[in-house]
């Protein structure tokens, strides 16, 4: 097997030593002195993603999640990477997967794209363990396609067919719940989201969506609990930190809100949502300073020899 020295890799891929070291520190690729041809392929994908400003943390978390979902050893090479916002999805054996949310997505580019005979054949996705799993997956894609086409009632019928065959098909619970959510049938949506959390207790999106519907129902304590579960399962789930910060603010828990606004901007520091998060952080810091001042009834001089705090 051909091996490439570190300097050769930097020259071939036109990378700086600092870039490669940063990827190694971020856990995106192991540190080597000699690199294989496969390593070069992985580095090419990483270079492309970083050029598109995909956060390193999102890349790492998506890779780890895909390994768990699909049993892959190297998702960047064994599946085709697709950017979806700040996260990654993977095209894998006819399906597009968001591994962090454990959700199958509708792939508009799927169809007449034959797989190469020489392409790696990773282990299949974990699908519901019932007879006819392939048929259920095809029905699921048909339901998603009906949603995209605006055929709401057909989508509902297809999702209900799937759940009639396999009541624990968590992705169908989530998608059908979201259809009812947009129809403002919040009770039906809550029931389906809770059903998904039971079917798959590690399904992050189920807790996030449950938090959203509970927020709409103004059951904020329950909503906060659902969002906390989501960020516990996936600490880098930016949207969950954002909504959790909003919920904490609405319940007057400003210090908790501040922590999650800060977590959000570490994960997503660009765009209107990040601008809003920065604004909320500034407001909360001002409120916290005013609160501290208002609690001091009189001036207490510092003890001799004690360190003093100063605003700089």
C-alpha cells in the first residue's frame, strides 16, 4: 500500500501544517506520520467541508453519530456527505440520513444514480426489526415525498399505515407528529412525539419536537425538561440550546438562559439566530449587573488585605 509522508500530504492537498494540526486536535482525523490513500480521501472531504464553513464540532459529532447509526468505520469515505445547515447528512444505500437526529430525510437527488460496483458496501442502516422493513422504508419515502408535494392527507395516511404495521417506527411518529403540529393539533402531535421517545429513548429529535409542542401548550416546565434531555443526549444540538434558552427566559431563569445562549453561539455563530442570541446575552448581562447592584443596601468597605474586584 502506498504511503505518504506528512509533508507530502500538505503539498498534495495544499494544506498548511496549522490546518492539519487543528483537525487533529478537533478529533476529525488521527495524527499520523505516514498516511494511506484512504486518509487522503478523508482529508479531501474535510478540506471541502471546512472551505464551506461547516463547523469542526458539527463534522466530528456527525461522524460519531453516523458510526453509531450505520455501523460504519469511516463515514466520510463510506457514504456521500451532504451539508444541511450547520449539520451533515449522509447518502447511504438509497437513503439520506441525519445521524444526529436519527432521521431519514427525503433525498431529491436520489433515483437514477447507480452505485459503483467498486464502492464500499457498509453494513445496512438499522431499520425496524419487523418483516417487510424494506417495504416500510419505501412507504416512508413516499410519505415524505407526499409532504413535500403538499399532499398532506396522503402523507398522513401513509404514516398511519406504517405505524399500523410497526407501532415503534420512531421516524414515522416524528414526521406524522410534525404534520399535526403544523395543523395546530397539538394534542395529537404530543402523543406521537412521546411515542417516539418510548420507541427510541436516544432519539434526540423526539425530545426536541416534544419540547416545541409543550412550549406551544404553555407547559414550560415540561418543555424545559424535554429540551434538557435533548441537549444531554446531544450536547452540540444548537437548536435545542436556543429553544431551551428561550424557555428559561420565559420562566425568569435568566442565569440558566444565559448559559444556553452562550452554548448556542459557540455552535452557530453566524446568521440572524446568532445575532439574536448575542443580543439576549448582552441584555441578560446588563440585567444581572443591575440585579446585583439593587441587592446592595449599603456600601461595605473591603476588608484590609483582601483582594478587590474592579470593573475593567
